[in-house]
C-alpha cells in the first residue's frame, strides 16, 4: 500500500512502514497531485480533506492525528466509501497540562493566588474534564458549561453560559461548529466579553475562530479583561500583531503538542488503519516514547519558604517552560509581516520535545502534605525523600 502522511506526525514513517510505503509531505503542501495514488492519507488539522483534494484519487482510508475533525469532510468520505479515523482524547492531557502551566505562570506574573479563584470551563469533553480535575486540585472553584453534555446527561452540574460570566478565569475547550444547536463560531463575541466580570482572564486553546478577535481586542483595549492567554488565533497561521504584542501569554497552537500526545495520536490512527484493512497492529506507543528528560525531582525541606503555588510553578518549569514558548512566539513580530505565517508554522514543525507531567516523580519530605496532594492532583507522581 502507498501511504501519504503529514511530515509533522512523529514517527509516522517508522510506524506505518510496517504496513506500506510511506511518503511524507508538508501539511499545507498536500495537493490532489500529491495524494492521487495513495491508498492511505494521514493528516493533521492544517490539511483540508474534501472533494477538491480527493476526487479521482485512489485513497481508501483517511485519518487525522488530531482530536478535531472540522478540517475533514466526513460526509464526502462516507458517500465515497472512504474509511475515516481521528484521535479523540489523544492530546487531552497535554492541553490540560498547558492550561495548568498557563494559570500558574499568569498567577505569578500578576500576583494572583489561584486557590479560591473561580474558573469557568466552556466545553467539558476529553480536554475540559481533565482541566477541571487539575483546577480542583489547585483548590479553584469550577463552573462547567457544556450544553450538549447537559442534554445527554441531564446533570445540573453543567451550568448555563451566563453563570461563567462572574468567574475570575474563563477557558475555552469547545470544538468549532458553525451550525447546529450549539454553534461555537465566535462564541466569544462582543456580548460575551461585555458580560464578563471586570478583570476576568480569558484563555483559548480550542480553536481560533471560537473567539471574535475584533471583539477580543476591543475588550482588551477598554481594560475590561485582567489577562489573556491565546494558543489559537482566528486567522492562523497569520496572527494579529496587536494581539500578539498585548496578550499575556502567546503560543503557536501547541497546547496539545506534548510528545506523549503526538505519539498517542499516531498510534490511534495506526491501529484504526490496521483494523480498516484487516491487518495486525504490531506497534505500540512504547515503541516510540523515549525515557522522560526529567524522571525525578527532589524538593528538600528548605525549598518551601515560597507560597505553595510558586513552588508548584517551579516544579512545572523543570518539565515545561511555557514562557519560553511565549518568547519564541513573539519573535514573529521581528519578521516582515509576509513571513509571519511561515514563522508560525515553523514553530509548530520544530516544536521541542515536551513530556507530560505524569512522567516525572516529585520527592518531598512529606508525601502526604497539601503540596504533595496538589502536585499529585495536577498529574505528577509523588514519593517521599528517603
């Protein structure tokens, strides 16, 4: 079989070579000519998979190594007998780790104690539910909003959108939907921002078009918001320069880019392809995941003269320095404007290895302390110093 794959899917050639001949291509370079002879097409979110790309091709199976699927015309695939798979949940922990790092970095920068603060989570699926657990571990008050899940479960813990407006932080974790009962396109619009409490912090790591950036800029310019963290941008890979200059933390759509999440997504679509073609899957994630860079951290008693949240951030920074991603992102502003998209894509393509928190064990004098419980709650393994 011939397989055409996005070159940014890690180990895709090493893994899929077990079932066919793999050709790599850039996600934005995938044209009808490139994919016409492929039996399997493997993409990420920047490749639009539709009739324009696939009409007249030999493609029998398409998979995206992402949790989002709005870039794939699934109706066209189904109508033409083309199999499809995605990787739901594969990078959920990565995004939740990212949000935790962003909250702690912002808390330290703005001298905000997270404990006792409220956070509204809009979208409580694979990602949002993990964000909820980590925020609760940090002793934040959580308000959940997810109309589809509320209808499915009838559970009143899922609150109307209006109830998140009084939260200190709001974080978006919805898919992008323009139609249907729960459209999320420009969900964060002028009315949304005007309804937030003064000084609220807005975080978006879902999809750029969930926010109306004109409305966001207006809210920022008016002083309505107390902080903004953006991992996604409405017109990416072109990024609004004013927003990039003025948000508190900026990153190039990499919240879900942990190495663990990337490999998990690749394995999920590999297994789906094998199942589709009746082949035996012989590869697992453990064949590709290296040993963690920081398998263990020791926090001796003398480390605890700082507030707990500062200590937790110090631990996180041994594993993931979100401010470094912010610094690299802002270098876009040093480039000519016509080079901004290529710089944005380059940051994603060359993103360094980042491991999830659960790969690191933190040793403390008291493994039952409140600090230990918070670190465990956000994902770290915990042990006592011998």
